[in-house]
C-alpha cells in the first residue's frame, strides 16, 4: 500500500527540516512525499533541496493560501491514503506510518482514520506539552458544533474521498477543512475510525492559533450546513451554547479570584502587616490546618 504525505509550506526555514526528517525516518518505506511551497523567500527551498532524493514531488510557486496548496498536493498524490503534515509539525515517532498501514489492513472498509495529537504550545504562552484525544466517530457531529475537531496531521484520508466529496474549498482562509468535514459527517455510507495512538506533534502557534478568526469562519460554515438546521440539531446547538456560556462564566470567575489573590499577595509583599493580607493569610492557614487534622483523623 502506498501512502502519500503532503507538506505545504511557506517561509518555513525554522521548522521544515524536522518535518522532513520525521517522514524519511519512517520504518514504512512505500511513502510518496509531496512538498508544496508557496514560493518561500527564506532558506526553505535550500533545506528541501538537501533531501531531494526522498521527495517525490516538489512545487514552489505563488499560491492563494493553504487550501490551494493542499489541493495541489491531492491532485499529485497517487497513494491509497493521504496525510497532511504541516511544515511546523512532525510525526510522533518512526513507526507511525507502519502502524497506520497495519490498522488499515485490519479495517479494509475504513474511509478515514484519525488518532491522538501531541500538542506543543507557543513557548511564549507555556512550556507544558500535552496529548489531545479527539472525539470518537459517533461524537464528531456534536463536537463540530463547538468548532472542535481532530487536527489534519492526525488523519489519514482514503484518496478517493476527494473524488467523492470534492476538494477543499479555497474560499476560506483557515476553516476549509471544517467545511469539508461537514460533507463527510453527512454521508453515513463512509466509515470513519478512531485509532488510539499518538500520530503527530502539533505546534499550536501556527496559522490555526488565531482562535477568533477560526471560530468566526467555522460558525459561518455551520450556519449553512443543512444537517444542522433541523429542529433536533437546532435544539442541540442551543444546549451546547448554554453549556459553553456556563463554562465560560465559571472560567472568568476563577480568573477573577486568582487575580484578586495576586493583588493581595503583592500588597502583602509591599506591606506584610496590612489587615487584608493578614486576614487572608490566617484564613488560608486555618484551612490548611483543618485539612491536616482531618487527614490525621482519617488514619
């Protein structure tokens, strides 16, 4: 079975070498590797040239964005399954593709499979990485109401899906993959499977990091999807909205509480004998003592 890996990039000199190395180091060797570059002005082309012996197709020319580049990759691909690995991402380990092929062979009716994602946050925000688990296939239509979805690098698409459902719409800047998935979930004849394995490492600071723009496009798409306009789905969408508002208010209250604690702490540093600081300090001390006594009694 041939697997096509498509990497789209532009001015990606900081990251693309790691992405390329994660592909060419795979233990499974029947891989067709396609790189679509948007005419980079940095050293991206030179880095790609170093690995030309491992790359089946390399195109570098101006384009109209991410999804035009991805569509170019789809048109060039000849593998039975396609994966889109962005230039600032990489496969989680060297056995990913081999394990994916074995899983596909065990599930020959699979039209699309997806797995878990290792999340690398923007270092300006956090240094703590995590593993993100996507919704199960039966949960995907409801999960899409929030705009949440599994990430491209964690998905392997059967290539003929793009003949059946069409290519990615190039009218969207960030959420064309979301629009494409709305076509998929409305086609019950297509089998979508979850593979409980970490597939790739995702950098959270890329183009999809613009949450406001992403959600705006997603909800614009959602409001046009026929499936979501039925009475049942309208009710579910309202319930989800109400739930998200409650969660947001709870989050805001926690942030306000932490902010107040920080203010009091700063006040205490400046004036350790202030009444407010001493009151909070002894209140916390009393709570900790009660917990300690309770713990000793339980023993």
